């Protein structure tokens, strides 16, 4: 079972590089099993996976079901039939079941990576790749090769298949050339015609080479196949044009010049394509290095925060525990946005108290003691509106990244954080400064363009720049005498005071949450604020209670086991219902702009993202029931 799990994990991670639907969560949903169980299968911990599930998983991963069944120990009494009727499958099983050396495994992985890269190159030029061995089950070619040869997509890779695809007039020539090159173990190339039924002839060019494989003690042939029909057609057109020249010398010169210019353009186009491929390869390598560095540093930061929960749990109580969880949540949000940056970040637009938000940052970072002995001071301008409309989640991510870096890099003194509002320009200003800094930073440090020149802590800043830009703001860095100041400006407008109907605070607050600890936590906070509360776990029960009883507020979990929260909210908003105008607050881990738009269309008033702080819950209650 362990070998099957290892195979599933390697295959899924390979597919995940190009398609996010192959994540562990998505695969487990499609199989109809828990994600935790699939994780155990991949680690070889789980001991059972039904034959039906293995076959379904093979279809999802695009693998041979019989092969995966055999790896999982599901081969029954028909082993003899497999050996006699499917020798290639049996040979593959025997080979994979042996303890292969690490260099063989790495060579196989390296080849698959090269094959994947060749498939991507096909997007820029009609190229196919082949790797042919005497053992047919070890031969392979890129997915585009059969199409270039005019063969069905499921044609097994072989030299015979290549030969059969050629026009009869070129078959013998190719066989003689290939056999002679094989004897000499020398590379070869040739241009051949495809045996196609189309009226328009098709041509290919083959580059091949040979090497002796010590492992299999046989000659291996590798090479490229390119569709050069257009190139041959261009040459044929040029030839016909040259034969048709019967005019004056001036006319002949003009037509010849046209042919030369056409060839020049083709050469220039090829050089341009080569340059694009080289630049693309360099960009992929650069992004890989940046991502690797960011993920390593993020993992280190998360481990440090988690260690506080595990090692120092006797010192983590109340607000300190809440602050540590908040910093962990922010670090995870930063990692998520890091991978969303290439496709663009979508800013939120919701009302919040900038002063309360900043006080939350300061409290969380102070309790975290990122650099014992270095203090943090917060100053809020009297110009600051009570509530503004903006993106509080990304503002918090940016602020914690910047302030956290300054706290770690400051050698003495106090890190100062100033919050102001530029009334004429409608800009929220956040300025963080340190009197003594151990790492040099600049404006370029705020963008994930390169890992060069970044200190041990400056990596924390690489996601801040794109987030500020997504909010329509700017970042400026100023050098001080021995220190540094970072100024962030983002557009924000004061919240329009909503015309709300009076809410009877004596009515109970409804909490709909299927997770028992979360339900108990929310219920305890509400009771502690002096309000009545009714807490239930299922959506059907919530629908029934909303028809029978009017509530002052509803805290609604979106992902319930029976009826989703969006359906419950939409039902409650129906005309004439007791709770058609009752404030509904969504409590969910999914708080993207797309999700919020969906919630708003269903009649949900506000969104609280999990995990949330006690202060956030209290502020939401105070906002609706306190006045």
C-alpha cells in the first residue's frame, strides 16, 4: 500500500504544477473520501482503498487502472493471465516493484520533466519529442508527436509507427539512414513526406541521435520531430516563382528580392522565437527561485509561530493565544496572495474602523515579542474617520508584514506607527519608522522580483507592494539617520452613515454553526456581552427557527452539512418573513471578493472571516445593537 501511496502522491504533485484541480482537497472530493484519508493513503498509513476507488483515481490521474490496482495489492487469481496476455504491464510491475537505485529514479523523473517541457514548447512551435527503446513499454513520446505524424492519439511509441506514417517513397530512405546512423551511433536528420490522405501534402523534419544505455544494455534513440509543411510550401513557392521568371531583369531582380526578404523574415521569426523561449525559460527559473525562497522563509515563520503554541503553551492564555493565531492566519493569507499575484489581486470594499484595526495589529505584534526589548508605539491622527470603506484584510497583511519586519530588524529604540487621513485626497496614510535598522531596504524590496539583496527578514516585505497596488495605493521608503521610514498611502473614503431600522436588542441572537467548539466560542462571547443567544448546528433547523422567531442578529456559517448558508440567507430575505430585515453576518473561511459578491446578492450584510478575534465579534454586535 505504501508503494501505491507514493505513486499517487508523485503523480498528483506532478499534475498539480500545471492544474490546481489536482490538489489533495479537490482529488478527495472527486473520490468521495475525506482529505485526511487521502493524505494517509499517500503516506502509506491507510491500509485499505477499495478497488472501485483505485480505478476512479486512475481515471482522474490518467494512469493505467490495472497498474495501480497491482501496486495496491489488488491483483487476484488472474495474475497468470496478466503475465501471459499483458507481458508489458507485468514487466512494468516487476521493474517498479524492485528496489531501484536513486540515480535511476532521478533519471526517470528528469526525463518526465523534459517531456513536460517539450509539451509546453509545442505552444510556440509544432515540435514533438520521442524516446525509443527496444523494450516497448519503456518507449515514450510527447502527446503532440502522434498528431504531427498523422497517427491516432493512442498510438504506442515505436520506430515502426514512425516508419508507417511516412509516404512509401520516403520509407526506405528513412530506414537506410536510421540504420546506418544507429550502427555508427551518430546523429542524423532528414526531411520526409507524411503518408496523408489530405489533398495538401504534409512534411516533417526528424532529428535523431543514439546512446547506449548500460542499465538495459541496449541502444536508445531520442530525437525531435517538427512539422515543416509551411517551410516546404514556402520553398516550393519560391522554386515555382524562380521558374516562372521570364520578364525583364528588373522584374527578375524584384521577385528574387521578394524571395530573399521572405527568407529573412522567416529567419528573423525563428530567432525571435528562440529568444522568446530562452526568455521564458529564464523567467520560469527566476520565478521558481523567488517562490522557493519565499516558501522557505514563510514556512520558517509559521513554524516559529506554531512553536509558540506547542512549546510555550503554558504562557499562551487569552489574548496572547488569540494574537498568535491571528499572526498565523495573516501569514497564511500572505502565502495565498503570493500565488494569486501573477493573475492579479482583487481588492475588497467593506466598512471598518481603521483605529480599531491598527490597535489590533499593535496588540498582536506586541504580544508576539518578535524582538524582546523593542517597543511599538501607535499614534492616530484626529483627522482619522471613525469608519472608512476599503480592504481591511489586505491592509492588515501589509501592516503586519512591514511592522513585523521593522520590529525584527530594529537594534534599539521604539518602532513608531502613525495612522492619518488626508482629507482633500481621500487617502489613508500609514507610516512606520525605526531609529536603528540592521538590514538595508528600498522600494524594490516590496516586490517579489528577485531574492538577491534581501536580508534574513526583508523577504516578509515582498508581498506588500502588489497588495498596496491592488488597493490603488503607493509605497515610499525614506532613509533616516541610522534608520528607515516606510510610508503607505491607499485610497479610502469615510463610510456613509446607513439609515438603519431600529433593532430590538432584547430579541435573541441566532448562531448557526455546525462546528461545536466554534459554536460554543461564539455563544460564550455573546452571552458575555449581556445578550440572549440561541445556538443551533443544522441548516434545516435554522430555516425552521427563522420562520417561527424574530431575531435581533444572525451569525451564519456558510458551509453547513445539510443546507448552505447562502440558501438560508436568501430564504430569510423573502418578502413578509419575520427576519426579512434582520442583520445577517456570514462567518466563513472564504472571504474573497467573488465570495463576498455572492453573499451580498443573497442578502448577507457583513462577513467575518475565520479565524476571528473576540474583538471583531464584539465590534460587529456593537455596530448593530450597541446604539
